[in-house]
């Protein structure tokens, strides 16, 4: 693509491009960038494949935890499940690409079916990644509306499914031009006869439709991808991050007055902290990519060839790292998530422990305490006078009351 554009636009790009390529500082910076590219390219495939394999396992666990009955009541958790599925699609496609086109390269070309996969891979990775970005925006919107009493119930699970479906459809339509931008062509028969014993191999290249009329359709597709699939979700993340922080500051005193139970207060604070941390990480990693995508559309030949392509592996690495964000953040900040994860890993029908939230944190209940708890029949049989005598004598036996909300009503 860069060669075609350079032939059409000539030397004017050197004078009116993204930067002056005759400047000594620019030349020094580009040389450093190319040197970094040559060094990192050799290690990228190992790093990326390792992250993809571990990330797939982490997201499978993440989905299993979030689909547990105690976790799937939240609309935010519903969105997180869709995000994990989208991330798994990204890492699966990228893993296959790394194995076939990086680790086991075909020096003389690829069969038709592998080129078909490459065409779908080019569009699917953009689709899954952009879908994840918009789902993160949706998650921020859900939490923002939940902080307002009048709109707290706006996003129930059913409406969340509808919103996620709208996002998936919108991003699919935005990715169709990228899919149509590439075409499959056979390599010349002379090459196949000499190198492949007459077996036809194929390459993926930009379609003739995209390359005609001074590549206007190609530039339009770059603008479409850069604006709607990179810059817009990054900008929305920035807006809703600032709005969430502002709303949290506004509701701080109101929340102290309205929420009487310390347990609900702590859980709400943890949810806000988790969401802000996730959105902030996505914002830091995705907003620069949106800016680069816009520059790539504005200065196609110069910026694409001299900056965007040398940093392509780093951008892919950031996208893969983002697939870990939800799992890591929840493991670090949510005790409820960790308890569910541990109960899932115990392979038992009953969680290894339950928790009682107090001002000091979470008190873990031991199995020995379970054996001390009397049955319902024993509770009914104990006279009130005996209970009072036990309390007076300081007995270690558990004192059970039938009042709802009692500290001993742990179930």
C-alpha cells in the first residue's frame, strides 16, 4: 500500500507529511524506532503466544466464575462475560496466526484456505477488539446510571443483553469495509512452476477496488477504522471516567446518609474502585492507539510505513494485555470474586468457607463452627431460660436466636 501511494503522490509527502524526513532529529528517531522493531520482532511471537495461551485459560476461568449463581445477578458482570468471550475470540485468532504465519512460516507461499483464514483474521481481530472497547464503555455507562437513584434500574439483565447485541451489530457493520478491502490472488504460474512444483499458492493483498482513484476508498476505510473503532470508544471512555469520578464525589455524602449497612457500603466502594481501575487501564492503553489510527489515516504513506508498522507488534501486545484486565483486577480487588473462584477450584458442591462482612473485614467460617451449630429442631427445643443461663455462665456453646438479621444467621 505504501508503495502505491508513494507513486501516486510523489515527493509532496516529504514536504507536507507527518514530519520532515530530512531533519536530523527525525532521522535519528526513525533509526531508533527501526532498530527497536528489528530487536523486538524476534521475541514478540514468543511473548504474544504465551500471553494468548495463559489469557485464554484466565478468561475461561473468568467466565466460569461470573456465571455462578451468586455472581450473575449484576448487569456489570453480564457485560464482563461478553468482554471475556470477545477477548477469547481475539486471542484464539491471534494464536492461530502466530503458529502458522510466525512459527511455521511457508517460505514459498500458502494454500488458499490459509489465506482465507488470514483474510478473516485481519477483520475478526479488529471486530473483537473494538467490541471489547464498546462493551467497556457500556459497563461504565451502567455504573454511571446506577449511581443515580432515578436511573439505578435502567439497565437490567435483559436490557444489557439488548445493548450488547446492538454494539456487536454496529461494530460488525463498521468492520465490513476492512473485510472487503482485502483480496486473495494466486502467485504467478512461473513462480509456482519453479518453486512449488506447479502447486498454486496464494497471497493476500489489497483489492483493486481499494487501490483505484488514488486509494480514496482505502483512506476512507482507515478513517472509518481510526475514528469509529479506536478514537470514539477511547473518547467515550475518557468522558465516562471523568463523569464517574464527578458523580462519585457528588454522591459521597449522600451515600453515607442513605446506606446504613457497612456491608453494602464496602461492596459499593469496591465495585466503583474495580470499575474505575479497569476503565483507566483501557483508557491509558487505547487512547494512544486511537490517536495513532487518526494519524495513520491523515498521513497514510509516511506515518503508516515509518511509525505505525514498526509499532504494530507493540500495539498487538497491548491489545492482548487488555484481555487480562478484568480477570486480574477482580482477583486483586474483589473478595467475593476470590471466594467464588476458590469454591470453584475446590471441586465440591459446597464452598470451602463462607464469609460474614464486618468492620474488620471478612470473618471466615470454619467447618468446626458448622458442626457446633444446632439443628432447627434443637433450636425450637431450647427454652429461653436455658439460653439466658448459658449467656450468664459464659458458655462457649453458640447462642442461637431466630431473629432475622442476627449475627449468627450466616446462611
